[in-house]
């Protein structure tokens, strides 16, 4: 009864991946012992996004936001004093 067997599934499915670094193993050739630039960049970007999410959800993200707003509002308040009349 071959008609009732499951069809084999590929080992890597790229559905749902989008963006610049969305590649499959067929598109990126790997040499022995060397990481490809696309995979290295994707790993670095993933690590950066994870750190950014952790920082944003902590109190330090709020502190940095408040400091940034104070600098912007201070600059807007005192900028007319620096312009020549």
C-alpha cells in the first residue's frame, strides 16, 4: 500500500523566513571548517536582537530612553540661544 505512506519531509524547511539573511543550505555553500558570511551575519543579528529585547524590557532601557528625551528636549529648548539674531 504505497499510496498511504507519508511523503518524506525535507530536513530544512525555509518557510516563514524572510528578510535579507533568509537563506537555505542549498543557497549557501560551506567549506570544511569555515563559516559562511551569511550565516555568521545572521547569527550576529539574532544575538544583537536578543540582547536588544532584554535591554528594552529592563529598567536600563527606560533609563536610557529618559536620558535621550532629556537631551532632545534640552537641545530644543536651548537651540534658539545658539542661533545668531
